[in-house]
C-alpha cells in the first residue's frame, strides 16, 4: 500500500510539474501575445501622435492662412479706398479742366464752310465778314486761325473775340445775315460739350420743326429760358 501511495505521490508530482510547465508555457504565450499587442499599441500611439502633430501643424497653417486672407482683404479694401479717392480727385480735376476750357472758349466762335485759299490771311478774312455782315469793327476779333487737317472741304476757322457782347451779337444775328451764304457760325465747343450737343440734336430739331427757338447751353436745351426734356 505504501508503495502504491508513493507511486501515486510521484505521479501527482509529475502531473503537477507538467501542469506547472504547461501553465508557464501558457503564461509565456499570453505574455508574448500581450507584448506583441503592446508593440502594436505603441506603434499606433506613435501614429496617433504623428497625426496629432500633423493636425496641429495644419491648424497652425490654417490660422496663418486665415490671418493672411484677412490681411489681404484689408489691403484690398485699402486699395479700393485709395483708388476711389484717386478717381474722385481725377473726376474733380477733369471737371475743373473742362470748366476752364469752357470759359476760355466762351470768347470763341467757329466759322464753318468759309472758303479756304492758299496763303490766305485768315484773320483778315474773318474780320471782313464781321464788318460787312454783322456791322462790328474788325478789331473786335483778337485772332483767327484754321483748325483740323486739310481735306476736301475748307477747314473750320476758330476766332476769339475781345468782348463777349460782340460774340453774342454775332450769335443773335447769324441766322438772318448768313441765310444766303454757304457758311455758318457756331459755338466753339469742348469735346465733352460737343458730345452732349449731339445727344441733344434730336430734341433741338424737333423744337425747330415745331416753330420754337431752342437754345443749347452746357448739355441742356432751353426754350424761352425753360429747360426742355431731351428726346
């Protein structure tokens, strides 16, 4: 019986050793698995950190980009404001120049269709017309000269009066005294005024056909000093 007991004890010891070995082997395997998983987790953590850093850099870039956009927008607004100021100043200066040119030309008249001759004395020719047709002294005209390029017809003659009343006298009489002539007299308009007068042309024509006496002044049409609506 004792032998059997010892035998059983030895078997138990063997079984215990086998159990321990098996358990240790299982623990080792689990440890290896955990260690492998830990390596993966650590690798994932590194990836997450790198992603986070990239995200932070992206945020910094976006913040910097947003700041740049705001700066550019502000600069753009400043430029628009500057351009508007320059445009307003240019418009003001253009109006001043136009006003000065209109004033300078307010002493002038244009004679259109006056025959042109070689080596002519244009000033004397216009003074003769002034004396013979309008009963004004020839020296009421300060100067006169042809303008424009030579072509098929005579060039316009621009003459400058010393006094505005004499100029106005010519304008008041021109329709009557020049009705049988092949030339006529008109205002010496600036380029802008000429464009405005052409725009007012249809209205002027209609009013003439209605038997009225329209007057053009600075882009507007008047009848008996009452402004007329343009067609």
